[in-house]
C-alpha cells in the first residue's frame, strides 16, 4: 500500500511514502513531529500532485544532508522546506507541513536499505486509515498548488503542472 | 604524448554509436576529421613544451576553445579522447547509465532517475584550466543553465524539466525527451530523402516563432545550432524543444540577440548546404513573431558585415 523508491544517487537510502485519510489526531501528530518523536516528515497531501514531487524534494534533502549544506536542522524538515517555492522555512512548514485541522497526512521516510523500518509502528500512531498512494490525486488541491507555486498559464501549455513544480523545487537555490 | 594511451580516436571524426532512442549527437563532415587529427598533433606539439603541458594535452583542440563558440566544427575537433578529467569525475550512479556524448565542456549520460528517463550532464574538471577558474566556470555554467531552464519554463518556452542540480560535482539532471531527434538530424534525413527544402519551411516558421518568444523574454541562448533544438516524436508535429543553455545569459540588447541569430545562421548554413531559403523563412517568421525584432534584424545585418575578410567600411 505504501510506496518505496530507492534513491539512485545514494545507494544505501530509500524513500517510503505512507498516505493516510480520515485522520482524527492531526494536532497530536503535528506535536509529535515537532518534538521529533515520530519518524518521518509529515506533509499535507493537498499540496502534493504526484509522489515524484516528494521524491525530488527528498533526493535534494539527502544530497544536502550528505554534504552538510542543509538549510534546516533535520532531514525531515529539509524535505518539507525543499517542497516550498520560496526560502522562508516557517512559511514552508505552514503550507506544506500538516496543520491541526487536516484530515489527511502523507508521511515520508528516508530509510537506510538494510535497516528494517517498522511501518506498522508508525501507522499505529495515526488515528486514520492508511490508503494507497493512488488516492493521492483525489486529495490534491490543484488550485491552491497553482497559486502557491505561481504556475503561469504559458507554462501549462508546454508541460504538466508537475513539470513546473519540479523545476521550481530543483532550481530554487540557483 | 608520452606515456598516454590514445584510445584509438573513438569519437574523433566518426559517429558516436547510436544509443537506442534519441541520437542527440553532432555529425562532422569528413573535413573535420582531418582537423581533429591535426588538432591532436597540435596538442602533441604543445605537450613537448614541458611536463605540465604533457599531462594536460589530452583534449585535442580543447586548448583555447574555452568560451565555447558555436558550431559543429568545434565539437568535432574536441570529441577526441576523454582527457585526464575523465578519471577524476566518476559518472553519476544512475541505473541503465549510458554515455550519450562526450564534448569539450561536459559529458552527457542517459539513465533512470527516481523512476524517470533522465539525462545527466556532467561538467567534469578540466585540468588544463587554472584551478581557480575551473571551479568558478563550471559552477557558473551549471547554475546559468539551471536558471535559464527555469526561466524558459516560466515563460512557456519548451525546454527540458530540471530534476536535480548537484553543485558539488557540477552535474545537472534533466528530463530525457525519449525518442526526440535533433533538428540537425531531421534536416539531414529530409534532404537525404530527396525532398525539397520547401518541406522544411514549416520547421523554419516554428523555429522563428520559438526564438522570437525566447528573445522577447530577453533570454539569449548563446549556442544556437541545429543540434541544440530537438523535435519531440512524432517529428511531423514540429514540437520543438530547446536544450543546452550552458552559455546562456539575460540581455535586452539587440546586439546580443542579433549575435545569437548570427551564430545560428552560421551554424545552420555551414551544416546544411542549400538551405538559404529555409533560414530566410526562419528570420521572416522571427520578425513577424517578435515585437522587438526590428532593431535585432538590423543589428544582425550589421553583425554579418563584421568578421574575417569582411570590409569594415561604412
């Protein structure tokens, strides 16, 4: 049900995505995430158009972590920060992190391939139903995404919305 | 070339082997093969001057071509041996990795990145450059390329999507447009099949419009040639994509835009004989599509009057 993809440039690491719907305890989860007592980055699925978006952000985060040039303090925070089109960290958390009233949560884990990660453990902390990543498009707020990433009308003619988003994520710091 | 193994001139003067799918390579006419070999000899002559030069005389013809003037000839002369930089810059660790092209500036690979077909363009360290310049130049070109690709996307100019930029190794990971062919190859095949140049007029019109849009955004490509414009499959749809923005910059000056077009003109007419009408059509389409084209075309005419064996009277 979850989605796992290896990071080709970082042979020992993989990214796992878990999607939950009908979540009741978003506030508690957010608190746990801030304390660091839950594994993974907690992301608002309404801002995610495709798992590739998260993979690109995670890949960049792992790269910067490896060379010691992250802008935030933890790998999970860096993933959320990378998703944002601007350089304001708290704004990134507000828009791409989860808020207390959210009913859906996307959990992103960067794992070492040999290390066994207990997904049930994480899933049990969420008071909600785990669903397949195929349901992600239903949870996406496309209008909001276009607004936050400032996708121009000309852009939509030459590629998909996802293309525009990926370009912004990867070239944000240039 | 003491002690150096010359790998039989793998790319020199020949056609890099077809890598299933898009063949995004430059073809060099036979004359250039001569240049390439003589370039090697020149590099040898340079190497005899001293031990330092010997170690770095690897890239044939690379010395002196740093700013990367446009034109297939230059590339032909320089896709000789990989050179010492090859050892120090390992290829990116992508599954299914294949080397597509080795140029003087960078090595282009194809592979799979996060589940998608991708192209990795690695600007490897050039040992013949001064180290201080080396790092700065490679990084600047990589960053400039990424910036320009983003700018294109925002303006609705078709260009590959940037997946990841690695500033540590100066490698940029881009979308691979599977099945695309370079306009250069398309023109070759059209001419080979005996069709008239008039069948290329549609292509010329599209190209003129695309360049007009790019210049109206004040984006100068810097290396406009027919191998830096791709056609998405199927080729008849004339769905163009611009690539290779390493030498690009932002400028509103008609001079820079005129020079950009001049570079394309020179590359076009030297690579594709008997296509003057096609390029004329391209310029007409450009003039019609661009709001600021008047001064640019005027400048282009002036630029044509400069250069070797040109009278500077007037």
